[in-house]
């Protein structure tokens, strides 16, 4: 069995623009994102930390690192999922996020779960 199938956390992201929190006239665009982590591997694992790269449409990159997610360090047995919602603020109506979660398996192996790039966009901004 390969490490790829033993240590596999699938990450899905849904985004939502928050118009009531945003102020476009002040270049403030707020987005919520809901992440679902699913342990598609064969070994239980705990999320230790996160690393995000948040890019606005001007190419400015904000790097965010921190312990856990929303104050938790979810433990996922094979087949289990964990879902949480968080948010970010951009200085532009369009941006993107990508990153990784740093995990540790029950056998002590450390591995990363990739967060593939996804787009954040306020309504009526993409042509």
C-alpha cells in the first residue's frame, strides 16, 4: 500500500461573498469559505496546523499560518469528515486562496493535505 493512499485527506471548499460585511467603496470585500476535510486514507490523522496563501486581484499575497482550524484540531478516522466555516477579507472584488493542512497520522507520520486553489469573487465582477 502506498503512502499516497494511506495518508490521504481530501479537501473541498465552498465560498460565499458576504455583502453585509463588505464595503466596496472602502475596498473591503469579505468572504466566507466552508471547508470539508475527508479522510480518504487508511490511517487516522489529526490536523495540527494550516497554511494559507491569499491573493487579491492586484497580486498582493497574504500568508496565514496557525494552529488548528477554528480553534480545533480535528481527528479523522478513515472515512470520517470534518466541516468548518471561516472567512477572509480582500482589498479587491476578486481573489484566490490555496494552501495546505499539516497533519499527523496515528503512526507518527507527518504529511500535508493540499488545498487546491479556489476563487473568491463578489457578484457581477467576473466578465
